[in-house]
């Protein structure tokens, strides 16, 4: 993988840290500004809404620019609004910076996914995707605990300064390593935009986006309510919560790294095994939540399975969206964030209904079961959403990926391209 992709992953790490770190900073923010805890919590909601709305919208607007210009514009905006957030004494200004930061984050991730796909080999989009999404998993493992620690030592504003500082190397990497290139031959509503929008009508692409939203919803449903589960049901002391969150994040990093290597060669096999295993794992978590040893093991396993399956679905979106590389990344980003908002909402509704602290685990199982059902229906309708990329000695027909318009077109058995040679 080109080294610049790892520095783009560093930017994604900073952005993921910014998205999740407020959970440990809300009391400090509420006291300092001063506002209620619920008002401080609205900062997180504002970021989530900005991500969902911003991903497809800013991906569309970025079609006017070269990818280097778009990446720089989004990342520098993200950096500057964190500086503003770190110095403002006004809650309203901080709230506005969270919305703008989310929009910039969404636009950056959409263009970064397209850039990673174009800079990697035609049959290596899964590995390229895993490098970027690895930044998100590392945010869970290291960024969020580090942000909480900085908040305790030097106040919540220091965490905002740290996010801005970590973004600087990625800005320099984009300037030095991402080709400038000419601006695409389109403006909003022009030929390129219309072509990409038409390409997004693919039924296979729609199925992949829905699957990504459901799987990510299951992941964040449990992740959001992990603290009350492990303290009230499993019996861990509250001091264990950061370590258990980090354990889940470590599993996520292992999953996205391993899944990235398998997603290019054997995506069908990974999902056929990983999907049912993920469902079985959520059920096992719910049934054994009172057992500390089982909980420790399953937290790691479920983190790994969730991100292995989720990152594979994202890479398949990039393979499916050969005619819409930028908007494909934008809609993949939006789908993941729809799941990140839907899952916690469903889990919260189950808790509010008095179903107990295990309820989010059962909701995660239900969302995963719905994803498997949707995939099964798509397969029955001969629109199987997953296809292994074709590896061939001939040049690819596009700059961004192999031509994989459907499962039947790209592979025979799982992991084998149409020409009979084994991938990987």
C-alpha cells in the first residue's frame, strides 16, 4: 500500500477520535460553558447528523475539484474548526463547530475512500479500505481513552487541540503525495455528476449500503451501552470500563486488518462465514453476559467480526461503484453513520421499554439477522451483492477498479475469478 494511505488513515484516526471522545468530556464541557449535560450531549448528536447529511452532499460538491484539493479543503477545515472549538467560550459556537467538523469529516472520508481505491491496485480495494477504517478502530482503542485522559489532566479543550495537532501530518502528506491532477470535467449537475448518480441506481449497490448500515448499527448498538452492561450484568467495577472498551476496539482493529486482506480475494466466503458467526456471537453475548470470562472473550471476538464484515461491505461498495467512485464513497460513509445513529437509538428504546441491560445485545442480534435475511433475499433474486474482484493480466477498463457488475460476472466459486485462476 502507498505510504500516503497510512497518513490518510492518521487523519481518519483524528476524525474518529473527535467523533467519539466527547463521551468522556461532557461533564467538563457542561461545567465550563456552562450548560446542562443534555445540552452538552447535543454536541454528539449534531456531529452524527452532520456526518449523515454531509457525506453524499459534499461528495457531490467535491466532483468540481481534484482529489488533492478536496482532501486539503476538508481536512484543513476540520483542523481549523477544532482550533476554534478549543478557544471559544460560547456553547453556540462550539455547537456550530461540531456540525462543520462533521461535514468536513464526511466529505474527507468520502473522497479518501475514492482516493485509496484509485491509488491501490485494481484488486486491492479491500486492503486500501482497511487502512482507512483502521484509523477509526484505533480511535476506539487509543484515541478516545487518550482524549479522556487529556481532559482529566488539562481540561476538555486540550483534547480538541490534540485532534488538530494530529491532523497536521496528514495535511503535509496530501500536499506531497496525492497527485494534483486536473479538476474533473464537471460542475454540479454536469456530466460527471450525472454519470455517478446514474451508477448509484445499481440494485446490488443499494443492497450493499443497506447491509453496511445494519451491520454497523448492530456494532454501535452494543458499543454505546457497553458500560451499563458490563457493570450491572457482568459485575465488573466501573474502573474496568475503559479497558473493556479498548478490548472491543482492539478486536475491531484485528478484524479490519485481517478482513482487509481477505476482502479482495474471498469476500463471498468471508461474508458467508462471518455474517452467521456475527449473529451467533451476539446471541452468545446476550446469553452469557453474566459470565466475566465469556464476556471478555466475546467482546474481542465481536469487535473483530463486526469490523471484518463491515469493512468488507465497504470495499464491495467501492468495487460495485466503478462508475461512481466519489459518490460511492460518500454513500458508504452515510450508510455507516446511519447505522451508527440507528443502532444506539434502537438500543436506547429497548432500555427505555424496561427490557433490561442485555436488551441492546438482542437488538444487535436482530439487526444482524435482518442483514442476513436481506442478503439471502438478494441472492434468491439473483442479485447477490458480493463479488470477488477479477484479477487479469489485461489493463482494467476503469482507473479505479476491476469491472464487477454482479456476482455471476466476476466469479464462479467463492474466491475464484472467472478465468479459473485462484485469487490471493
